[in-house]
């Protein structure tokens, strides 16, 4: 789980930066493996952000209403971004991008 590595740096990383890192992770997963996996990644990164970075920690409950709104916006952006990066569930990026680096014979 990506949150486990960030937990050690939680005081240095901050909630906003952690959220952006999880968002980047969800979008990269969607771009590489497609929409369906991207949607799953969006949900899992949202849960990980809640569990590891939003108080009370290590639970899925949220005390502050502003954090509920932040999680909802994070999930919405992740889902929309995942859908845009991988239309129809196809791959947007992948090994075929490396073809530009290798000249055709």
C-alpha cells in the first residue's frame, strides 16, 4: 500500500501533498492499465488517504466536515481523471511509447 511508505514522513509531507501524491498514483495507474483498474485505484487511494492521513488516524471515520468534502473532491477528481486518461478502458500510455526511441529498420 503506498500510504505505508508515506506514513513515516507524515509530518513532513502534509495532507495536501499526500493527497496529490495519491491522486498522481491513481492517474498513472489509470493511464497505464485502463479505466476499470483506474477506478479501483481511485477508490483504494481515497481509502488509503483517509486511513493514513485524516484524523482520527487508522480508521475510516472522518471528524471534520471539511475533510469529508476534501475526500469527496479527491474521489471525484480521481474518477474523472481516470475516465479521461483511459477512454473505453484502453491503454493511453504503455510500452508502445518507447517505439519513438527505437528507429524502425
